[in-house]
């Protein structure tokens, strides 16, 4: 089918966008599938890398949780980009309208979530704290730490904080209570001389925390929230993602209309 320059450009621009997302989605899904079925190979590979920071993420449970996250993200990207790419290449109004509808629903969900978050700010703060509280209940030490525990260690070590509100939050974790011994706080709550290895500057910090050797009274929720507010780059990224989202919706429905017009002209 012969189109004018505008329709031709729209068609192949949509193809390029979705081909990129299709490749990324396939890679992400493939990596997730690999981690799900053969996590031990990755552990062996990572152990060849001499990095203390990487070694923290070689726990089987953490890798398994990461695999499921990658599978979901990859599957969604694969499905959406497949619809858009195939619809544009085959000039299918059905596929393109389905693709555009999914994008609109996703955009509406994002706008609604953002609006509700702004309108019910206090409620969102309370619910987000409750969610974090559910994650901290699985915090553990030792060899078999999960992805949640690793996330908390990285958050506390890099942001200089402890727990959600303070160190008492860890008392909700049975694994921490049963395995902490004479510790009062985790190593990551201390002022660290080596963040990668989570080595406290004061050896007595975990058993006798104070304001001078730890952040045991400084909750991560407020610290992380303040950090997010200061990150202008995140706002720029969010705007860029929104613009790309709108462009894809416009291209999808513009092509639907163009294909319908050219089909009518052929009749």
C-alpha cells in the first residue's frame, strides 16, 4: 500500500520505537527465565568478579525474587511492543487499536495514581509506611539473606538511616530477633567506614549504638522522601516517559485512521 510521506514516517517511527522495546523486553524476559531455572550459574559467574558490592547479591533467594520481577517486566514489554510493531508492519487497525487502547488505559492508571497520590498525600504516606513495614518483617542476617534484606542494607548504608522510623522497626522481624545475638542494630545502621562491605567505623556500634557512631534514631522513610524531592532528574525522566507514551498513542490511532482512509479509497 502506498502512503504519503507523513503516514510512512509515522508507521516506521512506531515500528522503531516498538522494535527497541521488543528487543529490551525479550532480553529482560530471557534473563529472568535464565535466573529462574539456573540461578547457580549466575552465582558462580558473579563470584568470579572481585567486587564486595556484587557479592552481596549472590544469595539464591535474592536472585530468585529478582528473576520473577524481570519475568513480569519483560513479559509486559514483550506483549505491548509486539502488538504495536506487528500492527504497524501488517497495517492492522485491529492490532493498532488494541495497542493504543492498552496504552491509554496505562496512561489513565498513571494519571489516576498520581492524582490520588497528590490528593490523599497523608493516606499515601501512611500506606507506604505500612508497606515498608511488611518488608522489614522479613529482614534477616547471615548467609541466606533475601532481596528485601539486601535492599534495606543498601538503603541504610547509602542514605545513613535505620529502619523506617528508627531501629525499633526491626523488632517486628522474627529472623532478626532470633539471629541478632547481642546486637541492638544491624551493621548498615552504623556510620560505616566501608559502605560496600557494611563495615562499621566503631566496632561497638551494633551492640552500643549512639548518635556519634550510628544513625539508629534516623528513619529511612523521611530521609529517602527528602532525597526524592531533591532529584530533578526524576522529574525530567517522568516527563520524557509521558511524552513518549503520548506520542505512541497518537501514532497508533493516527495510523488506524490513515489505514482506514486508504482502504476506503481502494474500494
